[in-house]
């Protein structure tokens, strides 16, 4: 379908500066038929018609893969003239969830097949009065920018008051458009929040939302004085009764300047992952509400029956975590990052096939395609998609091959194979070209984070160059990726380019990293870095004989190896059940229960990033992370879910 046939990309007059809040205003004449609005922008938007909020949230991607929203605006229209208002927040600065591009807004309204409104240099625009442009306040390097809003400067522009507006300028922004590849997120109700404490003479309040939530910030307060400077901070835990606003370089807050009297404010462009929210004002305030309007991706859970009460709690906790970690794309942790990583999402996809009706295939496919469209960093997939930072985790690019193959097997949709195969072949070639004396070497340069797991010998050297040497993991994962790529090539009806490479590589891996005396694979040649993860991957990718695999499984069950972190236990459990489901089913279930007891006893309402909880990473451990929702998958493997 052709879109924007009459529309132009537009922007307000002046420099396209990073962190600009722009407002656009026009009118629309409605004849009474169904009307839809197609809209895209850089970077995010809020659409209002006749002063009523319609929708928000741009699908962040790339100019060469630019999504537009199609919104039914009929319920917001009235006979005759209607006010059409858009607030656009242009980020303009790279983060791990946004790749900087030029500012712009493009829209059209179509009624009964006729374009009745379109963006042009006749559309009025201005820099926002209430939002502070150029603030450039970063929450985290992964998440990007925060904002400041001054209610004293509100003027009712969304209702058509056009003071200081002037005609926009048309801007060059060549884009290849696609209709949004998955569903819009849904806004729910205000999440109930309960006051935990108030202090400092009615200036500081802490509220508990009762459980881990994802939503847009919302406040309803009464200020005792004008120009009351307020900081709203949020987080997943309380430290000494307060929200931990600043953790190292991170600042989990936004700013608000209250006018005297009543203040009702909702911001739809910054999504918060949180349980606790805190408001600190210079002058006393009364709080009628402080929290979020829930927002979620619409999925349908598969109905399940689980008799054991604790096991049911484990399962429900896990499914809810998966739901919280689904935005326009998968996100790792809603609080701290909201990033789409290839490995994290592989786990979320694997678990989601079991949790949601239809395996949630449309959503999975859209994620895999988004990653395939990402500009490569030295030939490797970037650390996240979309991403403006020149950083990679090479091992995650290899897991992407596994995720694509699993999607084809689970969904039966082979059409994706032909679409992503050129990228996969190109990426694998980079790994093959990094082979010295028959082994893949770790990637040098500080832009490459040779990360495998949050455990000793596996966490790499983020921010500084790694040793240029081979290790077992990068080589075994290349075997895994090659085996997946062979199947993807067959699904695409294309010849496999790397025939025999996996078997040759496997032989060299075995000679180099397998200690016959100890019967184990080491991470680094000549040392005894016996990690659970490397031995699990060796078994799962066919590098161990049946007898060697059985010995490794015993070591895993006896917990004699360097342990894998919580998320990588997906391979630990898979290895044990592959070696002998009969022998290790009880152990796998008991081990999962042990970890979930720690979380549940610790008050978890979603699954944690690591078993250390919030205390991990110097107090920045996430308490909501989709990669640890293991029961969803393994309860099916173990027969816990009753038919």
C-alpha cells in the first residue's frame, strides 16, 4: 500500500538539535466516515485530537526500515473542524535503544480513500514551551534520555491555541517505510499505588505500586506554591526507605515544575519499569496519585494446569516477567535498559513459544527481522537493535542464528529464512575469517565485548581490548551457529556455503580444549577453567561422546564446575535432560525450585536478572529480566504442566 503520497517530512524552523521537544498543530475537517491516521516520526510522539490523547510510541528502527503507525482516529473526531496536535520528542543522540538520525514528522489522515490531511510546510510548529529542550539528561547509557516539564508554561496548545506557532519547513529524510510489524502496545489503568512514607513536611513521598510494573509516568498533585521544583525518581527496590535514584553514573529520575494548585500530568514517551516511585518537592505538596498507567503488549496466555502451589507460583511469576519484557520489541530489563539483545531475546522467544497462544509467532518474527536490518559493526550484529553505539557481543550474533532456526522449527514459517540468510552468511563469514590455525579467535578491539556469562572466566573485558587468543566458547558457539545456518539455508532453498567447516572446527576444538585426564572441556587451553557453560555447550553441540557427556552431566549435578549464572542455566538443564531425562528430571526441578525460593522469599514479583538480586552489579541488578523465566520452558519438558 502506498503511504504519504501527498505528505512531506517536516520539522520546526531552526537547528535540529538533540533532545528537542517540538509541537505541531493543524486542523482537520471530518465528513463522518471512518478515518485513519498514518504517522511516523523521529524519535517518539504523542498524538492529540480535540485535546484528547489518541496514542503514542514510535516503533524505533532505522531510516532504511522505517515503521509507521496506522491509527483509527474516528472515535476522536466530531463533525466539522477538528484540532490535530502532535508532540514529537527528537532524541538525536545515540543510545543502545536508538540510532540517531535526522528529526522529522510525517503524517496523513485518510477518510473513505481520500487524503484529507497531510503534513506540509503549511503545518504549524514550534519548540515546546513546557518541555525543556536541550536538557540532555541521561538516565542510563542503555536507556537514553530523561526529560523536564514545566507546568507553569502550559498554554492549552493541544486544544488549538496557536500562540508562537509558525509554518514548518520540509526536511530531507529518505526512508523506506513499512507498516508497523507487530501490534501497538495497549494502555491499561492506573496502577494502584500505596504511600509508604512521607517526610520533610510534606515535601517527600514514597509510593509502592505493589509489584513490578511497566507503564508511563502519571502524577496528580496539589502544590502549595508556584514554580515548585520537583524530582520524581523510580526503581525496583528501596534502600534505607528511599528509592535509589543515583547508582554510579545512572540517574533514574525526571523533573517537573509544578504550578500552584492542581497538577495532572502524564508523559507517554518514557516508559518506566519499576515497583517504587518517589517524589521530592522544594515546597509542600499533596499527592492524590503518583505511579504509572500500565502499558503492555497484547498477548494471550496458554491455559495451563499445575497442581503444586509453589510450582504454579514459579510459572506465573515467569510468564508475567515475559509479558513485562515485551515492548515494541523484546527488552532485557524494563527498569535499567529496555534493550533488545540477541541472546536475552532468544531465551524469551524459547519460553514464549510455550507460554503464549500461537507461540506469539508474529511478535517473534518482527524481532528477528528488526535485528537482521541493523547496520553491522565491523561485520557483526551490534550489541542491540536498534542501537547507535558501536559495540558488539560476538557470541550473541551466533545465538541469533540459533534463534532464527528455532523460530522456523516452532512456527513452520520458512519465509524468514530467505529474508535473513544474506545477513547470516555475511556475519558467519566474519567469524570464519577470524580463524587462525583452525580456531576462531576472540575479537580484538574495545568495541568487541567477548561476553558469554555473568560468571568467572566468561564475562569478558568490557570497554578495553581482550587478549587476541582462541577460547572454547567462541569456537563451540560457531559450531552451533553453523549447524543452525545449514538448516536455515535448506529452509530457504539455498546451498549451504560452509559445508564441512563445523566438523573440522569440532575436531580442533576437541584437541585443544578437552582435557582427557579430567574428562572436561576448559575455557582456555592449558588451564583448568572448567565452566558449566562451556561443558554444556560442548555436549549440546555434539563435541562429547556419549560416555563423556554422561561424565560431564555427573559433574554438573554434583556442582563441581564453575557455575553458570541464572540465565545460562537454560543450557545446564537442557544438557542434563538431554543426557538422561530419567536420571536428572528431579534434580532439574529441585534446582529451579531452590533458585525461585530465593527470589520469592526475597519478595520477587518477577524473575531476577541474577540470583544476587538488586545487589548485583554494585546495586544495579534488575529484579525483572525475561531471560530467567526458565520454568515456562522446562515445566513443559518435565511434564509438570498437566494435559
